């Protein structure tokens, strides 16, 4: 069975069915009614003719019935004219007067027949209709028959009935179809606010929780649904905001005690103890920073006209991270950053993504190696290392929150790459991991498009980190 | 060297004061924005360490008032607000540097020293690292206690590196400083000068190392 999911298609289907039924039944009914009306007209005409003849029928002084038709009337009923006939019968059915050549009854009547009866006769290929009425002129009952030849009946009425189908009946279907089209347009129009509300609802997300469906212009039947949805969104927003603020507040509140702890450790005389405590504080600080990053990214919306320079970002991050790399006896390098590579996006968050990738690379490589940031003019930024690489089975998992290959390894909560993925996806870009020729891993961020750089220098797009 | 520390957490302020004092700073601590503003109006400090989250006002208000008075004392902001918006706000409103909590005391001291070494400051005319010292006024280099003759351009490169020791100096920044902004420099000219300087420093026994970060720039650090 066909299932119509849209209201409009349901309406169209039912409407079409209605059109089919109506365009068959309505002309039929009309035809029957017209036929009936035409018949009524004929019957009335017959009755009137009978009444007219009756006016000239009376009884003579001897009590015998007399019929003295005026010449014009007699002419009308004459056999030669052939359109109509009359006969006056006595109670036993014998004709007393008749316009017919044979002088008989038009139709034989049974004795004690109903004194009022319509009849129809067929003679060869022509037919006639008539009426038998009682002719009450006193004395023994008489019957008067009046008939009319079907061939010569009032032409106009019959033509209308006969041509009803070909001339008028067909109009039903087109009219109904036109109505359907109008109906569909009306429904489309009535549903337009719902379509608009759907488009709006599509934009509601973690970053845009303040949007609500408009009540204005909504069909009255839908307003309760809109209200209920909006109230549900209110509750969600409240819960969401509470959660978000808590995360952000918690991260903020943790930083000051961590700072105190960190400074206090700097005063510890036992260098070994201080160093190990410092490592713990470092990893905890990183976790707090990452939680704050995540909380912030949940609500982050990239401005529509924001432009970021991948070359500037690569250089900035390398500059920022170089001292850290050198302290681990590693180094960082940048290639392809001589010319600006502009993409639509937020330079700060992209910088954080690149920083996380570089930090991740540094934590997986041996001293003496280089972590390389490479920018390609087609809108790609890669971070390449000489570490152990990422096994293909893990290439999806590493971007999950709190995923760690080795749970025993301290100092890494497994949030860094999840943050990278979130930032990259926010920009409509893609991130992938591959093996680097000669050993190591390549993390590549690919943007869907680059913006053609103006000849002017792009220093205004540089990030501040 | 007189330093004003504005930090509302008394324990943290105490700890920082001890650490900074050990690094040679004379530290005054103010716990509120009002006290800090008053202290800044009446005294002259060489440098200010300003926490943003103060109980009575935002640290940025204190900074704003200072800059409004055309008080150019270098200010380093301490903040628990890690997000970039806050960082940019801090730098745009006239801060010279910022540190996000928590941080290493060494990092704070290094940043403060870097701020004090900036051109325009009276202090830090002698830049020191490892066993070398560069007198930026006399254009003289001492390795150990021995004066060594370097070419003017070598000294210029060394000065740029030492002013930002421990941090990366961009290659084009070095080029600009050597040749001036108007001149077009062959891309490997800087490399040639750094290479010569590195070789020269090694020959005279300087315990510093110039790291090359390909595509980024150079960084000078003490040899370990």
C-alpha cells in the first residue's frame, strides 16, 4: 500500500480520489436529475393538452358525449401532421372519438384501469409517450388519451439532456483539478512558516542554544507543538548552560590553587622531589586547560568573515613551541610558510589545534628528531614526526575523548587530539593520520577551499599567542 | 629592582614575593585594585605584575588607569582566564606580556627580565647569557672575561638573539635588523651571518648555542 508521508501529498492523493469519484457520480446524478426534470416537463405538457381537449368535451342533450375541437386544434392532432394524437374512450376501452386514422384507442386499456396513467409505446424505430386521464363530464366515466410522438417532442429539452455529457459533463474534472491545484497552493502557503521553522531548528546546536521557533504566522493547530518544543529547548538550554558554566568555572577555580602549588614546589630544596611534583602539576594543569578548551569550544561560533593564514599559524606555533622542543633536545621546523595560505576560519582555535598536534608529536618522538609543520598552498597543514607512527587500527580511536593507548602512562588525559578533531570539524575541514615515508606519522588538516591571497602582505592575519 | 605585585590571593602573593625576591626583585604586594592604583600613583616601579581577578575591580581597570596617565611601566598580566579573548584584551589594553596560571616561577622571572631588557629601558644595556656578555651601548662582547672582537653585523645579530634569549627570533626580523627594512636581503644572507657567528662563538669558547629552527628562525640558549 502506498504511504504518503507529506501532508501535501496526502491531500493530493485523497483529492485525486475525490475527483475521480465526483467526476463520475456528479454528471451521472445530474443526468438523472435532468432526465427526470425533462420527463416532468413532458408529462406536464401532456396533462395540459389533455386538459385543453377536455374543455371541448361535453355531453349533448341526449347525454351522449360530444367533442367539438376548434379547427386549429383538430389540425394539430391530425394524422397528417403526425406529431400528436388523442382518443376518448368509454369505460370498457372502446374509442368514442379518436384522431387516429383507424379511429381506435392509442393504447388499449384494461377495464377498471387506473384512471391516470402515463404510457410509452414503441412503433418500429419511433416511439410515443402519452397519458390516460379520467374525463369527468358527468354520466358514465370516460377516459381521455393524449400522446405525443417522441420524434417530434419538444426538441430543446431533449437535446440538452442528450448532449449533457459531451458538452457539460466533462467540465467537472477540470474544475476539480483546478481546485486541487489551488488547494495545494493554499496548503503550501499555510505550511510555509513550518518550513521556515524547520530551517531555523536546523541551526540550533550546542553553540546556538538561544534560538527558538517562531510562533508568528504558524497555523493555529501547530502552535501548541511549537510552544512545547520551545519550552523543551528552554529546559535544555538551562541544563546545558549550567553544565558548561560549571566546567568553565571549575577550570578557572582550579588554576589558582595549581598556581600556588606550582610556586610552592619551586621553593622545595629537594630537586628530585620538586621535579617529580612539578611533572604532576604540569599534567594536571594541562588537563585543566584542555577541559577549559573543550568547554569553550562547545559554545564557540566562527565568525562568517573570519580568515586565518595557515602559514602564519604554522610559524606562530613553531615559534611558541620551539623552546619546549629544544628543552627536550628536539627541534621544530616549518616548510611552505613563505606565502600566506588563507582559509575561512578562526586563527586562534586553529592555532590551538596545531599546537596540540605538535605537542602530541613531541611527546611521541625521541630526542634528536624534528617535528615538521608543513603548509601546502591548496589549503592543507600537516604535522610530521619521526615517532612510532599510528597503527591503522587506532587511527579512528585516537581522536576520541580520553582515549589512551597506554592507560598507565601519566601526563596525558587523551583530550588533545579530541580537541583537535573538534576544532577541525568546526571549520568544515578534515583531519587524517597516515604513515610518513621513512617512518613516523603525518597528521593532516585539509580545508575544503582556500581564499586567493591579495598581493598585499597578510601580516594582519597573524595570530597572537 | 622595584616590582609591584598585585594579587588578591595572599598565600600566592607571599609565595611569589619570596620567589621574586630570590631572583633579585624588591617586591611590594597589593591585594586590591584600589590599593594598587594608589601605590602606582604615588610610587615609581620598574615593573608591575598584575592579576586580573581582583576582588574590588578588574585588573584591566588598573592597567587602563596607568596607561591613561601615560605611565609606561611594563606590566605583566597574570590570569586564570586562559581563553584567547582574555589574552588579546590584556595585550590590547596596554599589557606588555601575560602568563596564564599556573606557571613556573622561572618562567615569570624570565619574562620579567625580558621586559626589562627591552629597548627603551635604562636597564639591561648589558645582555648576558652563559659566559658571554654584550654591552649594547659600547658594542663590546666579553666571553668569560675576555673582550673578543666581533664584526658590527655579528654583534647586531647577537644582540637580537640575546634580547630574546630562550625564545625564537624570526629570520625576517633578524634580516630587518641587519639591513634595515628598505633593503631586500637574499634569503640565505641571514643564514650566512648566523653560521659565521655560531662558528666564531664556538672558536672563542662561548658556552651558548644558536639553534636553527628551519622555516621559523633562530634561538640562542645556554649550552648544557
